[in-house]
């Protein structure tokens, strides 16, 4: 099997993919075509079916495994498939595990690292709250271990949420050692909880799409609510502890235009925002490099979530 990450411009491929999504569209000339989102464990790629009524195109839908005959093109510095033929694959022709993108890190090892961060939190109330989420709530733990951190932007794979959370917690740990003004217990607790509601914002794989709650509320608001509910169940949990933690979650995107209901008003909230942005943006670079292995040392074009900067691969 040739994976999406290995595709090169100009080659013809015939492979089976998981159809992540399909939508109808119309050209400027009024001609109908299909946009198809295809995925395997190494990533996703958009395909175009310019002749959807052709005899070589089977009827198919989202979540189908499909065999595609296509040419690999590049449009706006992004690989794209020009699909000539498509059929629904038969059971036994594919291994489902090949179609779920997964963290390069071991899930069990990451969970143990998470437990290490929890054990390092000395405040009894924050420690109890973290254990309520990540030890006692078995359903949440299961979802947290498997959930992505985003639909497509960064860490959009099985285990991505835990990998991103640990990345943010690691940066926060470093900052707390470098800047004594920071309350480490608050900051580490906020780092571990900042995206906890993404377990509710996204549907499970292979769909990995926004849930109704995710569309209507979003993970920031839901995360603040989850913290408040958990804190209220812990006897004696200080109100100040709860509101400061909620503030860090509500402000962790840093700006109103980035979805934060609040701007950082605590130094810990500011540190969390910086750590979150650092981990997510470095992962965006990392995934760009992985998807452009044939362009090492070259300019890779602009990226929306990197402020439209023109990115150069520095992996030589």
C-alpha cells in the first residue's frame, strides 16, 4: 500500500482510502463536480471528481472504503487527486487500522507521562480534580486517549489530544521553573485541562468531526463547565481555585478573534496561551515537513494558521 504522505506530483495512483467526506460543488461555468476527502493513517488528501456521472464512478458515501484511480496534482502548494475512476471496496480488501491516523508516540506511555504530571501537582484540590478526570472517569479517559486535538489543523490523529496536552504541559513545566512568579500547580492543572472538552467537541474516529455540542458551544466553554462541575463535587474545593482555573481555560486562545471568551488576566493564563500556541504551531510545521518530504530545503508556500507566512523546510 502506498500512503498519502508518499504521493508525488505527476504520478498515477490506484489505492484504497477511507472516504472522510464528500460534497457537491459547481464550477464557475455551472458544471457540477464532487469534492472528496480521503484519508489513511498518514494523513488526508482532497480529490476532485469532475465527471461524477461517469460509468467508472460507483455510488459511494462518507465512511465508505473506496478504491481510487487518480492522478496526483498540486494546487496552491497542496497535493490533490484528479479522480478518474472510483469503486466501493469489498470487505477483506483493506485493513481498517491502516486508515486511522495515529500519534507516533505510544498511547500507554503518554498516559503514564500524564500520570506523572498529575502526581507532581502538590495542591490537594487541583490534584483531586485531575484524578477525578483522568483516573476515576473511565469513559473520559478512554475518549481522551483516543481523541484528536483538532479536525485538521494540528494533532488531527488518534492520540493527538493527549500528545498536544503533554506538549503544552511540558512547556508550562519549563516556564514554571524559569519564572518563579508562576503558580506551577495552577498552570500544570490548566495545561492538562485546557482542551479536555475536545473529548466532547469531536466525534470519535474515523469520523473525527464536530459534534452538535462542539458546533453550538465549543471546547472552551464546555471545558470551563466541566471544571466547575468537577470542582463542585470535591468537598471544600476553594472558589478562588475554581475561578482561576476556569479563567485559564476561557483565555487560553489568547484573543477574542481566536475564540477566547476572555483575554488572559492572570500570568498563568498568559503562560498557558503561549505554551498552547507554541505546541500547536510547531506541530503545524512538523506536519507540513512530513507531507513535503520531496521538497526538503525548499519553500513550501503559505499556511493560513501560520499567519499566511511563506514557509521554508529546514530539514536537510
